[in-house]
C-alpha cells in the first residue's frame, strides 16, 4: 500500500538545511509517509511560487499540512479571533545568523556610519540583529541598515558579493556564508548569541491536527529522527545537501556544506521543544508592542502535548542512548 503524502511549506530556503535531509534521508518512510517540501518566496524548479502573504491562508485551506515558520502572524490571527494556528515543535532556539564584513571594519563598533545589508525585515532576523548589536554596545541609530525586501534562494550569496564588491561594508547572512566570505577575504564579526524562535518551527491548522493526530505524531517522530540523522550521519547529510541544497543557494565548495552540517548538528535540539526565553524574545520583538495583538499571551499558540506524548514513551531517549544525552543545546540568556 502506498504511503500517505504529507506536504510541508518552508518559509525560507534556510529551513531546507533540515528540510532536504528530512525528505531525502528515508526517515519519513519509516513512519508511513512521503514528504513533499516547498519553499515560500523562492523560485524553485518543480514547485509552485508561493508568496509570503500566501503562507497562512494556504495552510488553513489545506494545501499544506504543516509549515516551517510563520513566527509572528499566528498571534495576529488569534487576536482577530481565528484560533486555528498552533505551533507543535521547535528544532532550534538560538539565533544562527552571522555577520560578514570588510576587513576595514574595526569590530562591531566600527559598523557605526557604515552600510550593513540585512536580507529580510522579519523581526526574528532584523529585530534580533539590532538587539544583538545593541547588547554589544553599538549605536544602531548610527548604522545604515539596507534591509532587502526581496528574498529567495540566492539572497545570501548576493549579499556577500555586495560586500566583496564594496557596495556594502557588512552583511547579515546564514551559515555557511560565513565560511564562503572568509575564503574570499572577508572577516566574521562575532555577534552576541540571542535566543529566538527561528527557522524550523512546526506550525499547523489545529483543526487538521485534531483530525489527524496519529499522522501528526508520526510527523513529529520523523522530525526527531531527522535531527538524530543530522547529528549522527554527517557524510550522508553532506551528500544530501550537496545534491539538493548547494545548487539552490549557489554553493560549490563541499567544505562549505560540511561547515553547515557541523554547525547545525550542534544547534539542533534532540527534543524539539521551544525554549521559554526564545518564545519571550520573539514575542518582545514583534507582538508585545503591537496593540492589535499584545493581549494574546506568548504561549497561547503553542501546544507541545503531541511531542510530550512521544517523549514520554522514551522514543527520543532511546535514540541517543539515555536521557542525559538528549539535553538541548545551551540557550544564551542575553535578551
């Protein structure tokens, strides 16, 4: 009998470091389904174009079963009386962006008076970036932020190239574009790490979840196993990412992909629970100051009960050889 097909929409190409491994590793077949992944706001061969504003409506309409992302709109939906959106799991709780800069920039304070590219205006990126710089003692009002509206598969590569070409002094980008930049003469300026809800956050229509609870648990088990696969089978992960992700983001050097795998294997949580500081930080960045939605509490859109059901069976602990091996990566408390 053919497997069920589960459709997941990812909010950005950066989510596909996990998404491709999830889809291609064979993990989902073990749990009785095939995974289809699409990326929003990107032109990817073989998939339809999905604009950012279409993400929520398409999930609620049943075109996708799960979404990776939608970190802020959920509060706005709930504030308007639509309570269908729910977050089920979170793969990573520490912010992972890196800042590549011209060698002429003298530390983070040296960004004052300089032009810095930010690839998106999303609060979990631009807002968190400004907050990190502020904690580092930078006068952010003195920085010329060039916030790009266009997203897509090649944004980070173009941002790094803009710094190389002298069109900007620095750029906030994803892993592995730190290594890509340093291999071409740029420097990486260390940013204070910040907890934030970012990248692979599993969002769904609660009505669909209630009607498909067994499939939801199977999906979450496969997420747990994908993280384990990512951490324990580095060469297989690199092979998958080299074939599927590298061409999409413009990376050719296998060492860049190996760098990505090493970073993510440390950043991903064996048990994909959200960290309370990460929830509070993203809530502060967006919802707390919005009078239209700040009456919605930070935890109202979260339900980790399905993950807890899986956790209570010792499924996750047994993968890692005991509960002490499943501790989440340390989350920096600087918010």
